[in-house]
C-alpha cells in the first residue's frame, strides 16, 4: 500500500507558515496570558454559527424550544441497536435521527463488524494511506449498521506508559499522532460518516482523571500553555484541518476547570485558534452543569441531566440566553447539512458489510504494525525450526485481538489463533503448551466443605454450570458458602460465564465480573482471551490465600434480559489456577522447550493480573508470572523467540537471555494469520515503535520518583512539569538509555543510508537522501528526519524532534532517493508571551535515521 500523498507532509497543518490568527477575544487573551491555559464561564463566542447555511437558519427559526433541546442531549434509541448515543431528530422538519457508535477501533454495536487492530498497532505502521483505509472500513461499516457518528479517532498523546488507553492512540509524538488521526478522519468521512475526535484536552491518564461517585475528588491536571500547544493540540489541529465533524470533550479538569466547561479551550482555542466549525460532545457522563453550553460544549451525552429540563428552565428564567442554545443547534445541524443529511445528498450506505474487504485491511494493519524489537537470527523461522517448533502461551492458542471495550469485537468465525494459522499455513504438527493458564479449572467440591447454598434452590457441590449443565435461559441465581483452599500460596481466581452477568466476591469484596451486557449486547472481553470453551473470562487480581483457612464466597449470575442479542442458557463457572498448577504449567513449558528446536513464547498484558481497561497499569512488568515463564523457557533453550501481544511497553528482566523479540501489539481479528506470516517470513516486519520502551518504569519522565506530581499527583493536582520533555524528548534530555527507542524497528533485511542533502525551500527545508536495501529480501524501512535545537534559542527546545518520515518498500538491492519536506511549524516553538509560533534563528542539525537513537546521516539546516 502506498503512503497517502507520498510523504508525511501531506497534511496542510504541518506546513502552516505562521500562527493561526486568534478569531475571538478569548483566543487573544489566551495567547497573552503567558502561563497555563485557564478556564472560564463567559458567554460563548459564535465561530461557526455565522457560517450556518440558509437551510440551517431556516430550521432553527422553525424549531420549538423543546425540539432544540432534544437535539443537544442523548436519549434512548427505540430501535436499541447497541450504540453509545442517540438523538431523536425532528421528523416534522425532516431532521433525521443521529446515532453515535463507539470507536476507536471499529464499530461497536449489537451486530458484528470488522475487528480491527487498535490504533497503537496502526500507528506503528507509519503508513498514512493504511490509516485512511482503516478509517474507510469504520466509516463504511458504520453506515451499513445505521450509525452516523463514529467516536474516533482517539488522538490524545501517549504521555505515560501506565495509561490503559495507550493502545487506542498512536504514540508519544504529536506530529505522527496528528498525521495518523487526520488520515483516519478522511477515511471515515469519505463514507458519509461523521468522525468525532477525542478526548479534548490533555486527557492522558485514568488515575485521578474522574471520580464518578465523588467528582469533587477528581484531580486537577495542570498544563502550561506552551506544552499544550506543542504536544497536546497539534493532533486536534490536524483533524480540524482534515474537516473533522465533531470533537469530544474529556472527563478531566484542566487548569482548574472541567474540560466540558472550558470556554478558553473550547471556544477560544478550538474554534478561534484552530478554526473548528463542527460540534462538541461531552464524554459520556462528563457534563457537570448547564454552563457547559455557553462555554462551547454543544451536546451532552449520554442523557439530559443538564441539557434537558435544567437547560429549559435556565433559558426560561433568563440565566442562559436562548441564543446560546441556537448556536449549539446551529453547529450540530451544520454538520448534518455538510454531510447531506438534510437534503438526501449524503453518500449512500452500503447494504451489507464487505467482510473480506474489512479482513484484508485488518490483516494488513496487523502485519505492517508489527515491530521487530530484536533479532539474533531467530526470525524468520528456519526450515529446521519449522520442522521442530513449539508455541507457548495462551495468546498463541487464542488470538489476542485487543483488550477492553470501545472497539468492534470482530467476526467470531474469523478469530483464528496464531497456533492454528501456523499449523494450517505450514501443514506441520506444531507442539503447544499453555504456559500461563487463563482458563483454569472449576474449583472442585472439595474446596467447599459444606457445599454452596443456592438462594431459594438448595445446595450445590460447586459452581460449574456450563455446556450441557447450563441453567435455563434468564436464570438469576446466587451462591454463598465457605471456600477453603487446600494449600497456601497465590491463586488466580476467575468467574466465567455467558447468558448472564456474573460476579465473584470473597470476604465481602467483589473481585471480578464477566459477561455484563450493555443495552442490547454483550462481548467476551473481560480478559484478553475468552475461556478455551467460549465463555467470557473474568480475571481477578492474584490473591494470596492460606491453606485450610475459611473464606466467605459469593457468586452471582443475573440472566440477560430478553432484549439482549445471543441470549441463551445461563453458563457460570467459578474457576481457579492453584499455585501448584501454575508451577506445573511453567515446568511443562520448559520441558517442551528442551525437546524442540525452537520455542516461541507468546506473552501478553492487559488482563490476567494487570489492568487494561477500567484503570491504568500499575507496573510495566508482564502479569501472571510470564517473566518467570520466559526465563524458564529461555534457560531450557537458547533459541527462544518471544512474541509480545501488548498495548504498551513491557520491562524485560530476561532480555539478555532472549535474542529475538517481535512486538505484534494487539492484532485484531486477522491477527493469527498476520502473526503466522511474520514468523515464517511470508511477511517482513517493517513497523516502528511509536513510544519509548524504558528499561525500568522509573526511567520514564512521567514516572520519575523525583516528580510524583507528574502522574500520581500531589495534593489533588497532577502537574505536567516535564513540559515538552516527555517520551523520547525526556529520555534525550536526561540522557537515559531506553530499552528500545522511539522509531525503532528491525527488518529481515538491512538498509543503508547515504548522500544527505538539506536545502532551503520556502519557509522550511527539503531533505533528500538515498536508502538502499542491502539484504536479500524485499523489506520496508521508515527513515525518520529529526531536527535539533538551535543555539541561543529563547526557550529550551528538544534535543531532537521528529519532523518528517517516509515509509519505503524496497526490493533486495534496490535504492531509492527519498525527499521529504520539513515545515516551518516543526522548526518553531510556542511563544506564550506573544501567543504565537516563533521560529528561532540559527543553524539546526538535521538527523536522518532508522530511529530516534539510530542516526545514520547528519546535516545542517542553515
């Protein structure tokens, strides 16, 4: 697949020759503040409203107050399609319904859609054309499934490696992040689907982000104006220039004010500085008052708790002018009109999903997004290895599409594991050991000396009602009793089910849940993989239990309502992995490794002992004793290969003992096939790391123990005190050697660089060089151009900053002259005193390399 537009400079925002003019007084005030961006509740200016078409103005004049209000807050969809949000429309005026579906990796509704790999995997491809195709799949399938708005792309920066949603965004560099996001917007919206970029603004961690029970306990996130402009706004600027229809305001406080109530950011910056013409929707449950409307948030989701009756009352008593509501409705209907939703000219929806077309893109993303972190010759697998190969790990036996929700689950019949894909594509008998048992076995009756009392139905020996023993459809049951583990040690406890929402509690504390339904459907995503017999697999954090001690256990199953798709018999199982079973599994894996030529260990994070959805990670250590597993296998066989199916970096205490490491990331529904292709050499990895991998957690700038304010927070405040020096910029500034640097990624071939030329072109530079494939295989390289800091700048600038890149595919022996443009924006910093971009004078080093630390050519920009 070719890269969109030929170079990374394809998007206009990177070529902006100067500051974006402040279009409102609020924007001008922001620029002159010289410090942190602060919020306010002043009256909303009306950028965008003046541009309303005659049709929209006519509709607003005819809408009643109640009808206007119905267009700015969520309601219940009578069709119950399983989407995230719904607006009813106004039938008498021809205003259609609006349905909003979760992204950012596929369409998440009751009916199935293509299970794309998450955006982190896409980002590692550094392929803008592929990002556009990714968006096309989502837009096309969303329209087929009767959706109108896709809650994607997610374009917040991966500021800290602990953020559980790093898998949903394209890394730590704002330039790359903006390009990948803008390409997705173009793809989605070309299908007549509205894209909604999220989350605005500086929403980079779950810890302390938003306490639903006590919002007043949510921490304030403090970010200075320069950092906002240089790191956290560029991606939003990129998608605005790509014509994004909508933006979602984030949960967190920013500089003392909720993001949903930030007139300075929503009106002054987003609409004034960046020129956004669409509408702003709250994140679900992130609205805190009717004042958000005047601040610039146009729509409340998921309900009308503030934008319903309270808004009507505020307008009637004069505390909020109806003109503010008209402005919000104008922005919303303006996008309806722009997409042909008011006059029937909208791009027509396809009648059915093209499963093969979606699968092709999903497989391509998984293939191109794989990053070969290290290779001592273990990959591609040799003929000798394939004759005597073993795969180890649960994500070898089952495909790890992704973790948590806000994605398309995929077509279940296409979920082929790497093990099965390898067996089928090589026609070989490949040995397998689970190594880490995520399914476990039903806790036996011996652990319940008095049995388990089923409320209103007598006593059961244990909870193992699956398959032929399943309970009737719609059953609701509760089991209580005394649980006595036989030995002392660490237990992995699990609650597994389908057909009912199930939960497990021990001594009055709920440990985990599974198979919960949302509106009209449920998905098997409580763990990184379902159970091996097809149940949703709720994993509790490992618990230390004392043998012979009594614990009070409660298991609940609440049968799905009749409105839930795939409703069937109620299956529920209380399962475990005992300390003895865990030790035996690792020993069996090591034993298998000793007798084969090459063992390939698949490791994961995101479940099975690490948090991956509802909260942030607490460590970059692999969960479920996988470091122990990898070390044991590597000790048994020095030819061990490790495949990482993770959504963020992981530490590697076994690194010296393992020479070959492939990071596939989460791979989507076609990931079994893509992984098989990569292992066998049918495909050559060409992905690049979009985040810096630290050797240890505390090497990362946001996790530096000397600065707890940066992530953990101090006195109710999280302060981005690292400023612009996060990710590779922070590692460079502190001169810390990473485990793997930003932009790193090897190939099954080798590339040479030569003949660098840097010349002035307009307000930027043209950088040219030659790349040669020196090996014997066709392969893809992503040469990266970085610019250094000039001497004598008025502010401290990064040691090097990504300024351009090109994805280049070359045959063995082939050379290509690559030319990219470095725009003035990439040479500038945000001057907080003057409220504009400033390009410092002086020579700049220009670096060309295979990663931020693997620099092959150095020149000077004059």
